[in-house]
C-alpha cells in the first residue's frame, strides 16, 4: 500500500472512527480526538505491514480499540495532581450535552457490550469484522450484542 | 443477526460534529514529522540490533571458550597465564589463579554469557518503544 492510498483510506474512515471513539469515551471530545490521532499515527507507522485481505476499516478499528484499552488502563492508575489543593477538575465533559440520552444509556454498559453495540449499530459492521476488531470468537460477539441490547433496553425504559 | 429498531434509531440519530477535517490536518502534520525522523530512527534501530547481535555472539563464544578451558583443557593454563600475566611477573596473581582456576574461569564464562545477553534484552525494549 502506498502512502497516498493510506491517507485516502484514512480520510474516508476518520469521521466514523471519531464517532466511534467519542461514543466509547462517553462524549469526551478531547479524549476521543487524542485517541483518533494516536490510532491514525500508529496505523501510519505500521501500514506497510497491513495485509489487504482484511478490510482497512477493520484493521483501523482494531488499533483504535486496543489504543482505547491501553489508554483506559493507564487512566485507571490513580494520580495525584501537583496542585491538588488549588485545582479542582470539572466533572462536566465538553460537547456532551447534545447527545446526553445516548451517552447516559451506554455509559454504564460493560466495555465489551458497548464496543460490540457501537460497531454493529453505528458502524454497520458485520459480526465477523467485530470479532476481528475485538479478537473474540463470533459466538462471543453475538452474546455481547444480545446482552448489550437487553441492558440498553432496560436503561432506555428506566429513562 | 437482525437489528433492533429502537436501538438502531438511537444510534442512527448520533451525528456529532467531530470536525474530522481539522483532525486529519493535524495528523498530516504529524505524519510529515514522522517521515522526517523515521529513516534516522530506523537506521539507529538497525545499528543497535547489529551491535547487540555482535555482543551476543562474542559473549557466547567467549563463554564457550572459557567453559571449554575449565572442562577439557587444564593444560592450556600455561598459555593462558602467559597471555594474561605475561610470564610470571605477578607471582601472587598466578598463585591465586592456580588455586582458584575453575571458579575464576566459570565466573568469567558466566559473566560473558550474561553480558552478551544484556544488549538483546535492551534491543527488545528499543524496538518496542520505536
């Protein structure tokens, strides 16, 4: 794959990727943008190793999903800000208000279920592609989807 | 697998303003920087890998040679002593060596093996960080 072809494909997928990451990050725009950049640059560094028999989008979303997991793992370590006494971090997330309904519905879902739902409904991915992105068997993906749907319906009913 | 209509509508209505063009511009800038730095980085990585491989081979050979001396060639001592201590200029060292020959050679062999292997571990770290 040439550099130009890579950039062309990346441009095509960028919007969908940002939407996916934004929903994964529960509406946190800066975090989603950082992750989109990280994903794109990781893909750029290894695009020569990309095997064209896989879909480009599947490959890219797999990198994005792995980056998100790494990012969340890093975030889970407690850090104490240097100016803890002065700086109080705002809990409000920028740009979240517009789609509050969707964010609050998917916020509490387990990550696997949330990812499977987002890829299936938002990105219109096939089960087999979702399985590649999440590195899980197709049967497991189907059960994530089924459980996720039930959880989501319960949440929507409560609201 | 069929899509649930209610959930499908919920996700289909999700059309946030993500400003993909701005992100793409930022990414393109960073790609240009990577293009400038990458050849040099690749060269450095290749150099590190080559040095590590050489260290490993030298360490392995030195270790094998010393272990061979310990196990099979006690008669090679004189040659080694001449080589290291240039004759008998340091009688105390020669005596010490003769007394603790096996221990010294085994320790040297082990050190060679370990020193030879260390850069390999580092190379792994370098390639991961690159």
